[in-house]
């Protein structure tokens, strides 16, 4: 019996990342004169020290903290 495909259309447990937000994040990380050096150094360190799964966990945790931060 075939298994129905899992829906990826969204829902309460799925976060949507706006393309404009992603584009700005990439710009800050790659070309911003102030932020790029800092972010690139952090990314390099994280990629060297963490597994793919740990990096994903960190990314999701940072998004969650940003969503719930009150500052």
C-alpha cells in the first residue's frame, strides 16, 4: 500500500523565512563592511567545530530566540 506524501505546505510548527530577509542576511554576511567580517569568522568557526546536525540545531534555536526576544 503506497504511503501518502508528507505535506510541506506549512502550519503552526513551520516558520516562513521571507526572501527579502534572507537576501539581507546574505548581504550582511557577505558584503557589509562592518558585519561581514564578524559573521564570516563566526560561521567558519561553527562549521569547523560543529556537525551538520549541530549547526541546524543552532540555526533553529537562534531563530526561536529572535522570535521570542523582547529587546
